[in-house]
């Protein structure tokens, strides 16, 4: 810089910054040898903060407004410079303007899939992406921790770091959430809240405030999504047998609407499919019989013997099968003189005169010889 520029710089007593770019976060005001004239006017617009740095040390911070730079409003710088009774000559200090507006619609996403253990599918790999918004909450900390001596600091230089922190903390948030993959779409807000809580501590160390964080999508690898789609399709189809019959009927209808295609072979195929369809429908309408216990036809039912009614204590009782009649004989309620009747008999007959019942009575030994 020449002599004229040096003199011009010493006589300039207005320090301000008009933000003409959409991505500038920090701008260092250019002065010859960083000299600031006593009584210079500092203008800080809305959405800005001015920070004075003296020989690498953070000094005074000014919010929106107009200031006259003198001992009264430079308490920290006066202490650093050792000004006890004011000053008249120009002083050296760097003036940084910090953009305090909110940076919206910033993108984040996982570069590589994140492996997590799902309660239903087991180990799966997922990708995620979304948006976030940040703003500088502590200009002094942001300058000392992030910017350093950079005279023109842009959003790209800080968003990369924020994005890396988000992706690193996303794995922890996913693992601790316990949310199944299939339920994640309904819990994006919960995941975003967990992720924001983990990231906020890191951001505070940089002097940055995470204003909003959105999870827009969590996706599975293409092969897993394809398998999941097939599983969903099977659920929509439902009964596979009914679906097969429906498809067969549709195919027969298509052949009927196109009689010229395929000739005799097509007609034969259509007839065969028709017979198969008929068999399937008949089987679906016929109740299924229990399967036999072994190969071959099922045996016929075991034949049942006749059942008898008996006159017991003057009342009709029964019908009784052979086992029940024998029990009554042993109990004494049925004797040989008890009247019994069964289907096919003309009238009530004494039990001892009915051969099938007489066999149930205990045998009577013949008389002894000579008696």
C-alpha cells in the first residue's frame, strides 16, 4: 500500500460492513496496519456482531448499534492496552464482523451405510439424510475455536464440520432409540430430537447453536428394499390358492378374447386349463375328508349291535346296548322274566326268551346226576 493509501486509511473513521454475499459468516474489516483512529464510528447492523481482537486476544464485543470508539466503551481493550487516562493517537486492533443470522436449509446425510441391529430383521444397514439450521451463539468462542485469523470465513467452512458431527452422532442415536426399521418413518421427530440432544454439546463448544434438525428419510439397501417389497406383495395377495385360481381365470378369458392366437394348440391348452380350473373349483367347493391313517381306502365303521328297551320297575327304560343290559343283569334290575323289546320284534318278550339277551345271563348248572 502506498503513502496516499496509508494517509487515506488514517483519515477514514467509519467502520462498517455491508453483507453483499449470502454465505459469509465472518468478515475482517481491512485497515492499514490495523490502525483505528481515536473516536472512529463503528456501525453494527441488525444480524451482525463486531468483535475487536488485540494482538490475538479477544477484546470488546459490540451488538447492533452505532458506537464511538473511545476509552469509555472499550473497557477490555483499554485494560489490554494499559490506557488509564484515555488516548488520542490511533490504536491497532482487528475488527471482525460476525454474521448472526440463521443459516437455514443446510443438508446432512450419511456417506456410508450405518449398521444397526433391528429386533425383526437382525443386523441391517441404513442410510439417512435431512436438513438443519444453525446460528452463531457466541461470536468470541466461534472466532477463537473455528475462525482463527481467517479474514473471510464462509458457511461452507463450518457446515462441513457440523455435517460430520451429525453423521457421527447419528449412529449412536439410532442404536439407542430401539425403534424398528419399519417404524422409523413414524418416528422421525423422535429420532431428530435424540440426535439434536447429542449434537448440541458439540456445537456449544464451537459457539454454534443448533436451531432445528430434521430427519427427512431413512432408507435400507436396494436389495433389502426389493425383498421387503416382495414380502409386502405376498401380504397383499393373501390366499395364494385363490390368487392362482384368479390368475387362471384371467388367462382363460384372455385366450377366449384372442381365438386366433395359437390355433389348435392354443385351443387345446385353453381346454386343459379349463378342466384344471374346474377341478380346482370343485375341490374348493367340496369339504375335505379326514386323511386315512395309512395308505389305501379308509375302513368302514364298526357295526353296532341291537339296542333294547326294558320294563324296569313298571317303567320303560333304554335303549340299552349289550354292555348296558349286562350291567343291569348284574345289578339285579333285569331278570330273565323282565320284558324287553328291540326294533324288529313284534311285541315285548321276556328277556330269557330273547336269544341275544339270554346269552348275557350267567349260565345255570344242570341238576346233579341221580337227583
